[in-house]
C-alpha cells in the first residue's frame, strides 16, 4: 500500500518545477560593477546629452530661442488623471474579490452552505474579470486616451489579471487542504497585498527580504526611468516625427513602405532598449527596494 503521506506529496509540485526565490542582484547591477560595462552606460548618457544639445541648437537656429519643448511628452501622457481614476476600481476589484472568493472556497463544508459559497465565489470572480477586461478598454476608447495613458491602463489590466490568476492558482490548493484540516493555513490578506505590489508574478506566502531600504538606490532608479522617458521623447521628436508627420497625405507605394521601415528601424531598436532598461530594470528594482524584495533577477529569461 502507498505510504500515508503519498497523497500530500502528490499535491505538492516538485521543487525542480517551482520558482525558488533567493536574495540576489539584477543582472545589470552585477554588470555595472564592471568598469567596461559602465563605459557603455555612460555612452548612452552621452547620447542623451547629444540629443538635448542638438534640440537646443535646432530650435535656436529655426526659432531664435533656446527652449526644450515637451509637446510630444505632454500629449502622450494626456488625460493621465482619468487613467489613474480608472485604475482605482481595477485595483480594488483585484484586491478584494480574489481573496474573498478564496475565503468562500476555504470555508468548512456544511450542507449546501459550502456549495453556495463556491457558486458565489465564481460569480464574484466572473464580475472581477469583466471589470478588468471591459472597464479599461471602454475608457480608453470612449475618451480617446493618448498613447502613454492608454498603455498605463492596458499594462495594469494585464498585470492585475495575471496577479489574481497566480494568487488563486497557488493559494486554492493550500486553502482546500486547510479546510480539511491537514495543518496548513490559508494565506493572510497582508501577504496577498504585498504580492500585488512586489515585482513578481508568482505568489508565495513569504519572500526573501533585504534587511533595509536604500532610498538613494530608489531615487536613482526612478531618476533613470524618468531619463529614459525623456530619451524616448527626444528620439521620437528628432528621428520619427519629421519623417512620418506628412506620410498620411502621400499616396501609398512600396517605395514609401520600405523607406518608412528603414527610417523606423534605428529608433525602434533604441526604444526597445529604453523600455527594457526603464521598466524591467529601473522601475522593478525601485519597487523591489522599497518593498525589500530580495530576488532581483527579473529578466534573466529574456536576457539572451
């Protein structure tokens, strides 16, 4: 016959298939300790300075004044307060509904009460998914949100959907085991709240934590993320807008298509690098440091 704990072992995924969180630095933080790699980083900063100087020089020659214009940046983040107001019910739905559904499913089985709780939890989750799927799309289309504000809503929509799915996928088996009384405890609300903000999509009750918060490191990463946004603004203003501004007025041809692709190749590569560095490194590291989240290996799977 099978040993007594074979059923519990069968419910537990093997450690080889589970994500193991340990305290470690990001790949770029490790590479920044190498002098030669810091030289590449300084070259990108020099490129930003060149864009700023060229913008000032062109404005001075054309307009007779020295002024940096951020019209493209202001347009891209237009109606941002509306996007943030839309985010609030999305976040509250993700904060309350999945955890409440888990509590309903984890109640002791007593007649039809547990079945009713399971049905109510499923209805709540269906409403939660409807809110996350419909609300941001409706607001973005109805109010014609600009590109950056629309991206904020869409990215948060995807993130919250993936967070709620990961929480239920990891916590439901443990909650059901707790219901039958095998010594396990259902996850606490504080652990779920921490998971919603920490930079990972894999739920655990606890994560390795660093001993303290380096606020200068947080400020540095937020400043670098802002610098990447300005860098992208200068790239689009100088390399893309002059080329594509009048394209809609020209007749379509294969020559125009090939030229537009060639013109967009170099700015596109720069934009991909900036998005990678600003979000996967700076933004996630800043939140990880504020939350003392120890495992900073966010982008190892995409590195090569």
